[in-house]
C-alpha cells in the first residue's frame, strides 16, 4: 500500500473544548466580518480520487484526531474501529498532530498497517513566550498558504471519521473549510461536551449546527451530551446515535477488595484539571475532617496539569497522602489496589475509567455530568454528586465514607449493571457504521 508523503507537525492536549489558538480567533473574526459561515463555501470536487470499480469492496477510511496529548481515552473508540477495518482488509489513514513521542496505541495502529499523515500547526504547551509568538505567526501564515488538512483530503478516501468535542467545529476552522468543500461522507464522533458553560456565540453555534448537518452520522457517547448540545445550539441534531466507548480490559470479572485500611481512593484520568477536576477533590480532602481519617488517593494518568496538581498537593499539605502513578496499562491491577473510583469531572462524555472500574466490581463516585447518570444509580451501584463543585463533592464523598461497609455489595451491583450496558465489541459496531456511511460516497451536501 503506497503511503502518501508525511507533513511535519505535532499534537493537542485532550481538552477538546478548552484553548482556541489566536489564529483560529482571527479566522473566525474575518468570517464574522463577511457574515459568512465557513460551510457556505463553494463545494469542490474531491481531488485526484483513485478510480475503483463499484464492485471493489476495499475501502479507504480516513480518521482524524485532534488531541494534543500523545493519546487519550477519546481516541480509543476510533482506534479499535481502525483495527477492525484493517483486519477486514480495508485501507486506513490517520491524520494526527505529531508529538515528541509516539504513543504505544498509535504505534500499534502503525504496526497493523495504518498510514499516518502528520499535520502541521502544533505548538508544545509550556513553550517560552518568545519562542511561542513567532511559531504562532508562522502557523498563521502557513495555514493561509495551505490548509493543513489538504494533503489528507487528496489521498482519495471513501469516508472521513472525525473525533472531537461537541463544539469542536468552531475551533477547527481548517477542517470545517476542508470538509465544506468536499463531497466525502462524514462520520462525526462527539466524545465530550461542556455541561455548565455555553462556550460559543450565535455565529459559532451556526458553524456547529452546520457541521452536524454536514455529517451523515453524528455519534455521541452519551444521550446527555446530545441533549445538552441541542439546548446550547437551540436546534435538532440530525442523524444522531449513541454509541459505547471501549474498555481497556482483556477480561472482566469481580476483583476482591484490598485490605480495609487504609481506604484507597483511585482516580483514573488524564491530569487536566479543567476537565477532570482533580483540584476539586484536593480541595475536599484538605479539610480537617478528612485529614483525620485513614485514606490514600492514587492518581493514574498523565497530562499538562501534572506540575500544577503536584504543587497544589504540596500547597494543601497532601503530598504524603496522594500518589501520582503516571499512566498504567494494567487496569485490573489498579482496581485490585483500590476500593472506590472517584471522578470529580467538570465535563465528560462517558469515561472509559468509570466503565472499567464497574466491570472490575468497584463502586464509583461521579459528578453528575455527561453520561454518568446513565450508568450510576446513586446509593445502589455508586454515588452521584449533584454538581462539579467542592460542596457537592464533599457531601457525596461523606455519604460514601459512612456507607463504606456496603462498598463490596455496591461493586457487585455496579458489575452487573456494566455488563448489561457496555458494548463488548464497540470497534465492530463503529466499523459497521463507517462502512455503511462510505457507501454514500456520491453524496453532495
């Protein structure tokens, strides 16, 4: 399989909805001035597509990732679908930002025969201001010369699969222009949504709505994400469907609880405070009543806020009570060492970590955001904090502490519920959706 030339580039942290580069803001301002939605651009033919017989069953599938970390839980769904498609003999291409190191999961995809096309435009978080400014200026100019997605769209794909947040279209205007000028069918996967903040104005809302109208399939990992997006944009999202994320478990089954003392809290999440809310949990655990109790907090994951969270731990006097384990591959070993999953997220889709913990027989304590309430029955298989703030989290953690004699039973119910709710082959489910969508390659939006 011939591989196209690779463009230089890099990566994006898994906060889909968080920071928008200044170049994107300038682009958006320019479009506002002309009152033109980027999806209004004249559609051009798909360039240089390889002609194949209508009887040819091999498809060229293009996956687009926008994360700026080496990898994230949001990437697992399209990754397992890509492996399914490769195993069936289809050609798989991946458009991704280059990072300083190749994530093991990405390497697995490369080893399976997927072709990676790196995009330009990434600026490493933490780069000094004097180096950051000229790089931003260069990116702005180079993107005017050539859309960073252009090489990917020239491959001759049958379908594009784009994974982002529910509002990613407003931040990724280069993709909006590229897909707006293309006739390729689009499968749009929404992995997360803001819960309390409407992060866009009416112009940006139009871009988001038009983007979802452009897609042949709009997939969400929770019904709540879909409902909140429709409230934010005041419009119906067409052709929407809820799908399940995969779990990183080779086997499922109840795991015996560790020794009762000390109580071991586990938080499995990227170290991204604005998303995963670890700072809220620290704020609760620093309170005198918690400092008098025998517990330990284990954090599993990596991310750009690691230094901040370690400094906050020290500031609150928690350094001896909190362990940063980094990214851990053996999820069942994690739950053999912990009693309760605590996830104080400010926004979510349906996190893999929650489902994995339940499938290992652990009760979970979650904030009521994203798809959490679709899985967690408060006081039955876990605990649901009403909101992502310190007071609500404190009250819920207190309830769980006084109920800890019931954690084993709560975990058993969590296991039964997760077995009923999860999709054991989400990659095959998504692959089938993609192939069905690819049949509409003659679509003109």
